């Protein structure tokens, strides 16, 4: 069963088109609303942008990733249900680890874990959702959360893992505008 959607994953994979990993392009589309990525940075994300993990204690996780992987918060928000979300990065590339605080008994439900891939347009998100539904794949969305989260949907792979496809998530913009920490004095 696919958590949050109530559908069983498709038994076979027929294949989805792959995008280039890590590419950022200039937008040639007019911004459809204020705050669209093209209006803020002039660039839109394409390719692999993030991995999202559910965590029980966001503060402890932030401390762990800062200490052992030199990652820092580049975006943080509180959801309407009170849960907290933090995007963290080592600022070396436009890629973030998204930590989503959930109740400890919900960490392994699967809904929050996903790989995020940015596509070139909202229309492409819609096309991929239509393709997945036609193939009988579980789909959640599309959803429009505005910047920096953007327009997104989950599509379940044959094993029930979530692929998030999105447009307008602004990972590149968020990472590029984050301030790099200064090295300690005397180091």
C-alpha cells in the first residue's frame, strides 16, 4: 500500500524519461506569479535536487549533519500541522538534504522519504503525472506550495519508493544565497 494515497504500486516498470542530473538552466518562460524562480534568480532547477528524510528530532539531526558532514541550514519552515522542515547543504553544489520532523512512530511510513528531481516546467510535472496514472502507478499531486517548495508531485516506483518531480523548488537559488560559515579564528 502506498501511504497517503491508498493505491498499490504498479507491478512492473515501463520506464519514465530521465532528465540530466544537476543541470540548472535559465528560464525562457515568463513568471506565472510573483515569487516564481525565474523572477527571483533567473534560473530554474532541473535534475536531481534533493533527498528528503523523516527525522524524529530535528535539532538533533541538524547537529549531527553539521558536525559530521559540515552541512548548514539554507531554508527552514514550520508546516501548518506544526511539523518542522529544514533544507541543509554543504554549499558545494545545488543539492540539499531535506529533513522533515515527524512523530517517531511515523518515520518509516514512507510518505516523507523521496528523491527529488526538478523538471523544466509545470506542464512537464503534469505530463509525468498523467503518464504515471495511465501506467497505473500511484501518484500524489500535483501540489502547488509556492516558493521555495514549488509545484510538485510524488510518483511511486515499483517498490513503493517516492520520486518527487517538481518545478520551481529553488534549490540552486537557496544554496547560492546561503552564507558560507567563516572558519574559526586561529585555524
